[in-house]
C-alpha cells in the first residue's frame, strides 16, 4: 500500500476531505492532519460541535473504504509542529509516497488594515510550514521518491496576507520540483478556483457563480481527481507546474 499525508482535513465538507475520499478509492492509506482551533475560529459558533465529530466521521468513512487512516492534530503556526508530526507519521504509518497541502490560514484584510500578527501568522502557516513539510517529506522519502501537490489561490486585493503567503507557497513548490527531482519527487501547485466549502455567504456565492462559465461553483469532488492523477505514477512526469482546475473560472 502507498501512504499520503493530507494537511488541513478538519471538516467533512472541505477540499482536504474530498481529496481523502478520492485517494481512499485509489487504494491509498492516509494520514490526516487537522487543527480544530482554526476550524472553530473560522467556522465555529453553532457549528463547532459538528466539526468536533467531523474527523472521526471522515476517518470511519475512509476505513470503511479500505484505507488505513491516522488522524494527527498539529498547529502548523507552531514552528516545531512539522517535526513532531513527521516523527509520529514515521512511527505509526511509515514512509510517505504522497503529500497534499490543503491547510491554510485565511482571514480577509487589505493593505491598510492588516495587522502584523495576522501577516506573520499567514506566512507561518501558508508558507513556512509548507516549506517545512516539503523538506520533511523529502528527507523521509525512499528511493522511489513521491509526489507533492499544494493547493493555492489567486486571491490578492483585500486578502493581502493570504494572497501574498500563497504566492510564496507557489514559488516554494516550484523550487521543490527542481531541487528534489533527483530524488524522484514531483511537486505541483493546483489552483481549484472558488469552491464553496462553507466559507461563502449568499452574496459571495451568487457573485462567484455568475463568473463561472459553466454556471456553477466547483466542489471538492471536482478537484480531487486532478490531485489523484498528480500523485499517481501516470502523473509523476508533470512537475513544477501551477495547474488550474477551476472549471474555466480563470480563462
């Protein structure tokens, strides 16, 4: 069996969960990283109790599909979290052949109202932790190498720290494709466009739907097959690319 780490899998409706289901169907064992305090901060209130059950519900679903699953909490804003995460992965799951970076810090703010704390937290989670994760993945890789896919975004204006830190992520992944190719590791960035995973209100949903050529927003199930292909042996020749699987949103 092959094993993949997926970060940012805190909710059953998220992109990470959609990717996990697709990989389970393709016979991957899975390490699911999550951090409930972030999910509660972003999607909390009345939904908090449901989110606390999500990781258990998703784990049971993936196990029923035939995968071995390890759910590992880690606060990726903490600079020591990746080291501890990979130590646990090595002990419990063994070497990884795939990694999907679907975690993020995402709090809207513009140039004039972004706080220093928010700016630094976005870069810690979206950029620094992603670099640490890719480096840790490379260090534990076997001779067969592996594949990395990172989810990114086109957000810029009025979402400064998120967009800027995702831009840094893009460059980190493209650098990894060149630097780690000798280890037979491919690395790509995937932009799914707007996917409604619970963060949109009705006005945002209507605005973005109107901009989609196909007249509907993307779903995690639309995005997951592309991730699965990039992790597969058939997709490993694709590397160092920023791929848009967004239903034509960016066309």
